C-alpha cells in the first residue's frame, strides 16, 4: 500500500508533571519531531491530535486548533478520541490524509495530562473509557476489568500470576536505559508477587503508572518525501483499526481480544506482510495481562501460548521477538492520549538505530509493529513500520 | 474530485430531551440514515462520530465504539472533536476514508446531549470550546465572544442590531414547517430588539438555543455506489477544513473569519466550482452575527456586504440565495456535535426534494453548501454537495 514516510518523531519525558500544560508538552514533542524532520511549522498542512480527558484535566475542549497554535501554525487541526487508543487512531486518520494526497506534511500525535487530577480524579477520568451505564455504575474500574480478563485467560489456558510477573520484570528492565521513561526501577518477580493486590489476580506492579507526556510524528506523502529527500529511513506501510463491543458483558469470550485481531489482519494485509515477518513490537501493556492478550490477538503467538513468552525469554531484549523494548506502557509510562504515537516513535527509532535500545534490534530486522488499544480493546489500531532505505 | 455519495441521511428531532441517552439518539439518526439508504448495520465498514461534551454530560468517553454498538455493529469507530464543528470534521475525515478506497460504507454524524446539564452546566461545558487559560479565565463566554465579533464588524463596516434581527426573523420563519426544529415560533424584528440583552449588542433572540439531538449520513465510495445503485441523488463533491488561532486576542481582525475562508477555498477548489454556483447554503449561525461573518468568509458576499442580506430579502426563502432554509442553528437548534451532520442532511434533502422547505429551492439549483464552525471559528469545515443524477 502507499507508504506514509515518517520524517521525524519526538516525545517529551513521561512522568508526573502537574505544573506543565498540555499545549506546552505537545509543542515540545511536535517541534522536536519537526526539527528531527528538518521542517518547520510553516510546512505543516494538517494536525491530527489524540487526547482523552483534557476536557476534565484542563477544562479544555477544541484542543486541535489550540495545540496547532502552540506549534506555531493555524493549519486545520482536529482532536481524535478513542480512549487509550486516541493517538493510534489519530495517526491512522493522518496516514489516510497523506495517502489520499490531501496533505503532504502532517503532524500526528497526542498528549495526556493527568497527574494534576489526583489519583481519585484520574481513576474517575479513566473510567470514562468504559460504558458508564453498564460497567462503571456497576463498579467496574480498569484494574478490575483487566483482572476479569486475566481470570478468564487463566480459566481458558491455565497459568498464574507468576507468568504475568515476568512481563512486568521484562518491561521494567527495558526501561532502565530509556531516559524518557516514567519508571526506571529494576524489579524482580518476587517484588511483583509481593506488591499490594489491586484487583486479584493483579497487583500494583501488574499495572502501568498514570503519566503525563506527549508524543508526535511527522508524516509525509510519497511525492513530498521524494522531492525533499525524506524518502529514506522508516515508513508506515500498513494501518489497521478494529472494534469490539464496549461493555465486557456483551463479549463472547474474555480470553481473546478480537478488536486487536481485526486491526492486525487489516494492517498486515495493507502492508502485504505476514506476522512472522515482524521483528520487534510495541504493544499495549496497560496491565501485564494486556501484553499477553495483545501478542495473541496480533497473531504473533497462538491463543494460549503467549503467557509464558516473557518467562521463557522469547520477548526479552535478547529473545527472538523483543516486545516493548521502550519499557512499554508498564515502565515507559502511559500518558493516555500520547501512547499510540509514542509507540510509533519508539518503533521508528528502534529500527533506525537511534533508540537507547536499538542495540537489541538484530541487523536483519526491517519490520516493526505498534499496537494501541482503547478501554478493554473496544478499539485498537495496528501500524506496520518498515525500513525503506 | 472523487465523489462521496450520500446514500442516506437521518436526524432526530432537536429539542430538550434530558431523559434520552446519547447512544439512543445517535442510534435513531444512524439507523434512519441506513434505512434511508436501503442498507443495514452489517454493511457498515466504519463509523466517524462527532461529539463535544459527552465526557461531562454523560460521564462517557470512548463513544466511538459505544455508538457503533448502538447501531448494531463493532465496525471500527472513532470520536472526532472540534467543538461545534465536531461532526463537520468527522464527515470530512469520513469522506477521505471513502475516497481513499479504505471503506465502502461509512456512517458519519454526531450527537450532543446538554439539556441534562442545566444552563450553568451547559454554559460551563460550552466554554471549553474557547482557550481556558487566556479567554475563559478572563471571563469570556460565547455570547460575549460573539458580541465582540459583532462590535468589531459594526466598527469596520457599519450597521446595527436591527440588521442582525432580520437574520433571526428569517431563520425562525424557515423553521416553522420543520417538524424536527427546536424553536417553531414566529418572531418579529421588534421581538428581537426588545428581548433581554445577553451581551451587548446581542440579545436573547440573537442566540441559538441549547439543544439535544443527533444526525447522521451514510457515505458510499463511488465503486460501491455504482454496484448497488446508490450513485444517484446527491454527493459530496468538495470538502475543506480551515483553522485559526484559538484565542481572539491573537487575531489580526475580529471582523473576518479566515478559518471559514480557508475551508471554503479548499472546498470550492476540491469540487471545481466557484462561489456563484452555490444555490442554497446552510451556515453556522450560532449567533445572528455568525451568519453574516459566514456568508462573507464563504465568498458568497464581499466583506461588509452580508449584514443587510436578510433585511433586503436576498437570503430569505424567496430570495436569490436561500440561507438556512432548515431554520439554522438559530431555530432548528444546535446540538453541538450533531450540527455539522444535520446541515449536510438538510442540504441533501433540500436538493433531493424531500425536505419540508424543498419547494423554496429553484429547479435549476444543483449545488448546495454546508458550513460548520468551532468556537469563534478556530476551526471550520465547508462541504459542497451536488445533484449527480
């Protein structure tokens, strides 16, 4: 399919920055991405911006034009919202604009600011990613929802908390060298198992943190990229989007995520690849069980086979398929609206050799994947990135 | 440019429905649009959904998959937010998906539910369409912001409140036969001038109401439309999107809306038409002055010339260029996230002869325009619709 060239990428540090504004953080990421591309805000044709709860955390809607202005442009801009998949979907729709020939240079990304909401406020805000009438009012929080998925998975395929703990240990280990990561702290399997339980079978270290941060990429059309010498490096060659019922009660099984499968099949088809060609992956590990479900939904593992992948070392940095070399949501952090774009920035820099973990990417790896999910995977995007020169 | 065929359209009644849910209203509009097209939810490839303050009014984010499910599908869905232009932008991005060949059948539209928020809550919610740091905290509400625009216009070009009153009288008159309109009440120029002042020079009847409601259209790709006999009626032939600074303080002039001009020029260029070919228009008249600014931004009138258009009768139903035959936001109502889609549904049915006001459309009129604006036109979309058979 038509390539969308990634001419530049940028992210802020992820962490707790209650005194920074959203526009300030997005401007930092977006201007870094433009600078990385050798472009300026005057070159930008459109802005696609993902954000989840800015209406609550900053009393700010209509953030598209606001963040465009922070980048120094009045180019047409919109906010795309799909809970934790907001910037994954923003990038998908940006890829379309570039492929359709409607725009030559697009800044696409996202931002979230939640630490200023306090823990209760952030929990309340995040709950809006679930069905308010049929889930939230019944007491479902996201740790509880993912605990239900973990229980269903264990029931279907076996396994236990120790298997999940290896996912957390791996992703914390990967984040140690990433100076933009929220949690740079080595942990052991025992640390995970002994941490306070938050929703059985999940404990505190099975969950990602609540983070502030922003991420952005600059996408270019093939013709613009060719004219301006930007047609090398890494391009998005496949894009897919999947859906599922919003409420868990309406699903046939809680042990699988068909929204991820739908997005993955569409992205592989779009890129003309098969899952076995994927050499590295950044997947949506908001909880440890989510990484397992993602790897199976993506077809990188058969159903029931991914739980032991981290324990067996297969998805570790020296394994056959390194997963979440950035540290993942689990340790890099999860500024909700920024996550999808941050994943794509990570895969791009990992493949280009400019990421702190690039030395873990084998020289023959030319295909990477980014998987972003909203809620309990009622929405998901998958992007395939390939080295093009 | 490639056509996006409008195979069906549907709207709920607009009004005060505090006991209805957003998903219920959007399902009514979307299913009506699918039924109108002779299609079902099983035919839907994607959903593009506009909404502004559901995070506040229904404690509900992640509404894309939620409303898709209400339509009976788990097709990929996203929410697009650009304040009062949310569904205008949703439809723009849906048009791209259809043109890019990525989707054959798309439901695009929007919904807003605000009457359950109370007047203070709704005012607070609407304020999020302005810059929280530099406008809202300084006391700017939307009536006040549009009052500033009216004062700047009067300063630049002359005119007074009586000229604006004719816009309100016209749009109320147009809504009388529209059984989906929120305000079906004949008013006189004296009624407008004697109504309570809300922000000088604007009075109560210069403002649109706060409405609940939903609207949707079904868009089809050219190939799908041809295969399924849906390539007649009306198609979107031009789409444009414009931006401007968020805060009024950063504009060079408050008497013009360059965001509208940018969107209009892009849409005309896309459709290959000139403004003088437009036979009817639905424009974003959240306040009476907004209709005047829109007509000039759209190039349908020269700058400084549109203020007297309603008074002179030119934009009335029997005038040379009927504007807001549906009643406009002013009288049909303004459920924020639904408005852009409702305008497109109105232009389509007006051109096809199935709108209550279709008898006001001359037989030789084949081109209509829909103009949707966010905030004080920091974002705007323009769509050109043409009769294709």
